[in-house]
């Protein structure tokens, strides 16, 4: 009996020692993470005494933007704390992340957070040059969001720095000085749902490998120096909802493979060098489109009759495309939900379709600098509702009725000549009376004469 009690006691002691050892190990590991947080905060803003302000466990009390979570072992019995989010750079009173200083840097201790899911920097690197952190590749098994917004002093390249981030779902690099080419390795990050690489000095072509990103919903490569033809592989990203390639130097034709983007709602290809192929008719086969911007490309041609299937469009930018011919009346019939329509700086001619006067949702319409002529179909109520956002200058042969000019915003247009109306006065004393009027007068006088004589 005594032997049995001894065995049980020994077993309990072993279990206690095992739990204690794991707890000490976990506590020691978390203490390392806590120290790493202090060092990262001091690198971001050395002017704040972070250790005095936050002397306690970061899982109990931490600055906004520092997130700690507890993890359980496979048996669900032992919990261990780990840092999972680091957000730096004051955004607003609703997101008062630790503020960065003018001499912020990146601490290499960032690579020690082996459970980190999100790393966020907003306006942190604005004076002191900081290289894009290649050491983040060590976080490949956990990091899901990597965000750098408005960090003009962030330099370096992406090549060789992303390939191990296989868990990455969201990558944003916007408003930095990181340059070079978009690396082919980005196409191997198959969990990506958003790639925003905008307002940076990137150059070169878009890698074909982007077509491998089957889960991608947002691709924004706007405001770089990218050039060449768009790869057909873009059409394979069938989950894409937003595609923004505006303000680059792409040329050639707009690839017809884009028709494969059946979920696409936002398309911006504006201010590139796509040319000589006209507005792509295949847009009619993309019924989910809500915003389309093609402005600033020398596409040429006439406006195609594709609007019947695109009635859901809210904003349409077709400025400066070199368009000629007439504006189709079908645009006024089908685009009943449109809020913004830009057709300015083209060579469009003829009258503005009467149907445009019934676009009740439109808040801004720009038809400036074309060769439009004739009477405008807009009522006084329509003109007053849009006000100065109804832009018609640069069409010297357009005219407007006086009653449609009540709000005065179209004062630069001439008044239309009043249509001639038949004279409603039957009798006239003028010498230019018509033969019909003279005959009627003669008959009346003869009738009166006969009446009195008889």
C-alpha cells in the first residue's frame, strides 16, 4: 500500500516538474519577446521612455498597436503568451499607435517574434534612410500582413526579401523610395489576397508569375514607372475585385484576357500608353464593373455600343482618348446609375443626346473641349442640381436655353436662337399681310355689306 502511494506521489512530482519546466521555458521565451518589444519601440521613437510608461507584462498592459495572444499546446492545457501584432505610426485618435520620430529606424529584433502575424508602419521613415528589412523573411511561417504606408525614406529593393513569406495574405508598400523591379518571387506567395505596390519608383515589366495568385482580390501597381505589355496571365486571377494599374508607362493593347476577371468591380488603366485599339468591346462581358477609368491613353476610335450590359457602372472616365464620332444615345439610356462621366478632351461631335438630360444620378459630367454642337438637353433643374460640375467649356457651338441658365453656372455658353413661331394674330395692319389674311378680310367685309344691304 505504501509502495502504491509512493508511486502516485512520484508521478505527481514528475508531472509538476514537467509543467514547471515548460512554464519556465515559456516564461523565459516571452521575457525575450518583451525585451524585443522595448528595443523595437526605442528604435521607432527613442524620445519616449517606454520601459517606465509600460513596466508591466505587455499581455496585461501595452501601448495601442501592440497585440499579445495566448497559445495552448496540443493538449489544450498549457498557455503561452506571444506578441502577434506590431503597429507603429500614429494614425488617428481611433488608432493611437506608438508615434514614430523623425529618426526612426528598424531594430533587427523584429526577427525574433516567431508568432508575429501583422507588422504595420505608417509615416515612420521620413528623414533617416532605412533599408527594406530583408531579415523579415525569417517570419515566413506566421506573418500574414506586412504594411508600409507613406515612408519616403524607406529604400532598397524587394528582390530576395519576400520569397519566404509564404503565409502572407496582405502586402502594402505605398509611398516609399523602394525601387527596382517587382520580383518574380512574389508570384510564389500563393496565400496573397492583396498586393498594393503604389507610389514608388519601381520600373520594368509586370512579372508573368502574378497569374499564379488565384486568391488575389486587390492588385494595385499605380503610380510607378512600370512599362511594356501587360501579361495575359493577369486574366487568370479570377477572384480579382480591384485592378489599378494607372499612371505607369504600359503600352501595346489592353489584353483581352482581362475578360476572365468576372468578379472585377474596379478597373483603372488610366494615364498609360495603351493605344490605337479603341475602347475594348469585351468590357461588355464584365457585368460587375462599377468603376472604369481609361483616361489619358491614345486609344482612338469611336465610343462603342456596349452600355446595355454595363448599367451598373457608377463612374466612367474616358477623357483624352482621342475619341471621335458621336456620343451614343444608349449611354444616356443604360447608364442610369452613373455618378461621374468624363468624356472631355476628345474629338466628339454632334449634339449631346437628349437621353443625357434624364441621368438623374449623375453628380459630375465633363464634356469639355470637344466639337459638340447644338442645343443642350439639360433642364434648369438638372443644371442647378449639378452646378459647376457640369463642364461644357471648349465647345463653342453648343448653346443653352435661357430658362436652363437660372443658376448662372453655364454663363460661358451662348443662348440658342428661339425657334420661329407662327403669328397668332389674325388681323394685322402691317403692309406685309399674307394673301390668306387679305382673303379673309375681303370675305368678312363682303358678308357685312350684304347683311346691311338686305
